[in-house]
C-alpha cells in the first residue's frame, strides 16, 4: 500500500485496530523472527518431511 508520501506501507490488524507500518519495520521484524534458524536448515524441506510423515501415518490408519 502506498501512502500519500509514496512510501510503501503494510497494514495489519492488531486487536480492533489497523496498524500502518513502514516496509523497513516489517522486514526487520521478519528477519528478527527467523534469525535463530541456522543457515543450513531449510524450513521448506522440514515442512515437506513433516507432511510426508503425517500422510504416511494417515495412510497407515486407513489401511489398518
């Protein structure tokens, strides 16, 4: 979302309010959120592995 000064902003809901944030603020929050994850960890690969294991369990339950 662009504001009148042409700065890109993000809008998110906080409680019953809308919070307008600068892009830099959102980006910093996201970098901080994921900063503890080692560089050699690929979250997509971990998610895929978890979903495959869940699917195996579900198929095992179905097939007895």
